[in-house]
């Protein structure tokens, strides 16, 4: 009888652990969709562009779904100000997972 109770307890715990997975409530959104929504936030730059630039932006989303800029691989202050002013703390329609790091390539043409 003790083995039966132990087996029933083990079965109950195993079954509960299968259904106890937690999700953050966000659907799995394709990265291309997030990238296109973020790129729609950009307007024409408010500084003079003398040559075509390519900048990689590392970003994530906070618990409120707002964009948090982690790193911009440029030393040009105009580009840095432009990216931070355009993206930092903005929201998009379908944000990605919280604390997942995304890389967004940005091309600025003259």
C-alpha cells in the first residue's frame, strides 16, 4: 500500500510539473516583423549625411514593452543622438520578449 501511495504521489507531481510551465503572455513574434515596425519609426535624419552609413543597434524591450537601446556601434555624436532620440523608450505595436537582445542594422543614405 505504501508503494501505491508513493507511486500515486510521484505521478501527481510529474503531471503537475508538465502543466506548470509559465509563459510571459507574449506570442512568438517574428524578428522581421519587429524590425519592420522599428524601422518605420525612423524619419529622414536631421543632420547632414556626407556618406552612406551602416550602424548596428543592440536593443531590448523592458517590462512595459518599450524599446531600450543597449549599444550603437558608432562614434558619431549626430548618429548616436538620432538613434537615441528616435528609438529609446518608444513603443511598437507588437514588442518582442523582455530582456531578449535584438540586433538591428540601420543604413543611413545621403
